[in-house]
């Protein structure tokens, strides 16, 4: 389900309707959709008619429809009505996917990880199939420079209504200064696996291995300045398929130089010199700003003491404005290599006081998360 995972080449991913019988073994043998003809799909190694996967779900079966999928990673069906993931044993273990690829009852063994970080996982040796939202979590252990992954816990329960599809979201930095900054808990209630990291002034060097444990990273209130090498590490990760969302405006932008240092190699950045702006921010038509049915653009959202967003000339037309205050651009988004980046010049949208009272903000977050880390394409009969 996680589009940037290197494990996808080693997975036979079978999408079926909610309620599918993963043990159905009728029809011609297959190993992928390409092996089936006449509109059939490959389910558990056999070509079947779509209807054979189970009963047609009700229209409100839990899928969150944000409009038609777009080539540039636009809104997609969240896939919460999907059924099975079929795993096959591989010769070698693949890193950073949370799977026991080589069936040796160990997950991501010999894969470097940062002690204290977490990753999603499926328990080894339990069952060849697992519902898409039945991921558990494992922690990187040991007090050495590079740790090793511990046991996989909390998997198997499933969450068919998970809006965020069990995405692994890294929240980089400390919570915003507002007393109602329960952002991480809120993301978890939406179905995400959220982990806060680099939330102290003594945060270690930013490493690629740490970024690989996430599907997307949301930058919150950074506690230190970042080096050019660390910024390049982040830029490389995004260009290789990562999703990056950066907020600023914390303490009216007084410490935004930290975000600016982190973004140096990424390209889009913030304008600290021009000072803070007050909104609200008007959202422009973009895959991240649509209403739930995709028919309109969301209304303005809170923006207090935030900063303008900037885009270098070479990225203009690719990374485009998606939020403004008057003629001032305060939000930009676009593809970078194989990944996506979004900058929003304020942090008020993360506070309970805003997302609990303004329906546009939860939808805005859902749009951003699913655009930054799109689901794999969903076969027609699941839409």
C-alpha cells in the first residue's frame, strides 16, 4: 500500500473487495494481473471474475473518495475497502518494508535503523495474508549508533475504516507552542502510524536510514539548525520517492531559519526576511485542496503569524502555489523527482482548536497526506 516502499517489487499485491475469501482457489493460475484475461483479476494465485472476490460493498463501505486518480499523484480512493495482501518468500530480505521477505522468521534483519525509531511491520510466520490495515509496529533497539529491529507487536487487528491507511508519518520537530498541540495523537486516531523524531536541540545527524522508516515526513517546530549535508540527505530522500510537508510560523517565524536550513537543498523554501503574515489563507485549486467529493475547493483555513513560501525559478510551473493571502503565496506544492513536497507557511492547522472546529482543516490534512504518499492504483472493481 505504500507506494515508495522498495518491497513492492517483491510483493504480489492482490486487491479484492471487502469480505473477500483469501482462500478461494478457483480459475486459471496466475502470479499477477497481467496473467488474467477477459476482465478477470489475479486473486490468491487464481484468475477470477471481480464478483468472485466477495459481495459488492455498500456505497458507504468505508472508502474515502477524493476524486479520480491523476497521473501526477492526485486524489485517489483511499482503499479502505480492500482485502488481501499475498506475500511470497524471496531469496533475500529487503530493507525498510516491515516484512519477513525471506521467511526466516525475522523482519528487516541486518537493515540499519536509528535506535528509538519505529516502523510498520507484519508478524513473520503467522499467515500468508493480512488485511491492509493490520500492520503492527516494531522499534529499533540497542544503544549503539545503528540498532536492530525488535519484535512486531500490535498487528492483525485491522482497521477497515482507517482514513490514513496505516501510513507511516514521521513528525520532525517538537509540538507547536499552542497548548492544544495534540497533533500526533490526532493523526493516530485517523489510522496513521505517527512517530515524532528530532524533537530536541540535541537531535543527532539526520540519516537516510531514519527517513526510510517513514512514508512521509511532516516538519513541525524544529529545535536546531541543519547542515547542508543533512539538507541534501532530505532532498535525496524526497527525490527518490519520499513525501515532505513543512510547516513554519512557529513563534511568528522567529526560529524559521531552522526550516530554511533544512530546505536549502530541497528547493522550495520560506521567506523569513519579509516577516509574518496574518490570514486566513485562501486555498487554490490543487489535489490537496479539494472537498471530499472533489467538486470544489475547500474554504480558507487559519493562518496567523506565518511566512511566505518561495520557489526557485527552475521549479516554477512544477511546484505551484496552492495557498495565498491576497497576492502573497503562503503555500506551494508539487512533485520533486519521484516524490512530492508541500510547504505551508503556518502551523495553526495542526492545533486541536482549529481541526476540531473547522471541517475544512481535517479534509485539508487528509488530502495532503494522501497526495504526499499516494496509495497504489486501485483496480476498477474496488472503486
